[in-house]
C-alpha cells in the first residue's frame, strides 16, 4: 500500500463497515443489551391501599378516639370536682394516669388515621391489647383489695373502690379496648395475607 501523501489523513471507517462491504453478516445484538433496565427506586410504583381499606382504617381510628374520650370521663369529672371544691386535696393520681392513657390513645388514633396500612393497624392491635391487659389487672385489683393495698393507696383509689365505681369503669374499658384490639387484629392479619397472596400471584 503506498504511503499517504503528506497533509492527507486516511479515511476512517466505522466498526463493522468493512465486514458489511464484504458481505459478511454482522453479529446480532446481544440479549443482555436488549434486557429492560430496572426502574430507579424513586420511579418505582408505590403501594396504594384501596378506598375500602382506607375507610376501614379510618373507622378504627375514630373508634379508638371514641374509646379514649370515654376513658377520660372519670378523670375529667375528678378534675371538675377539684376545681369546684375549695377544700379539695388536689387531683388524684389515678386521674392523671387516666388522662395520660387517653392522650396516648388519641395519638394512636391520629397515627392510624394518617397512615392506612396493615402494619399501623397491627401496632394499634398491640397497643390496645396492652391497655386491655392493664384494665383487667385493675379490675382484679378492685375485687380482691379492700382499699389498703399499696397500688390502691399509690393511685388514690380508696374512695372509688369502696363505692364500686372503679370496678364498673374497669370492666367497661376492658370490654371496649378488647373489642378494638380484636377487630383491628383481624383486619390487620387479613390485609397482610391479601398482600402476600398478591405478591406471590395467588400461589402463596
């Protein structure tokens, strides 16, 4: 081949051009190049609950808030009695405890209302189950104690235990919190099973 004249650059051909000119077949594109690239995490479709599921979760949140309001009634009455009586010794300790539990229930109600998911419903199930256990223990304490127990004196429950009001209130709250825990637990488990079945294509 004669050397190229000075100042003239030799032509460059695209890769595979010589093979195409000679009639040689080009290699087909690899299957790896044709595979669909996975979506970026920010572009993947997220999980969206159905309208029925959102409605059920909101009903649970409203029910939990209603239970919290009912549980706070005795404490509110105790605070009102303290404000109306000049010789009052102050708000009792059990009233503070009941108000704290009511605020905690309201916080869980707002939590499940804003985040409709089976996991949030399951958290409410565990929380209400713990509260129901506490009410059951207090109900047993009101039956076996005569007002001299350490827990009764620490919470200033002597007057309400003698009148029988503490037993009725603990029984009512035990029933309400148990019902909320039972129904929310069933809904949460059913919801989780539906998601697993959908993820496995109905074979799980």
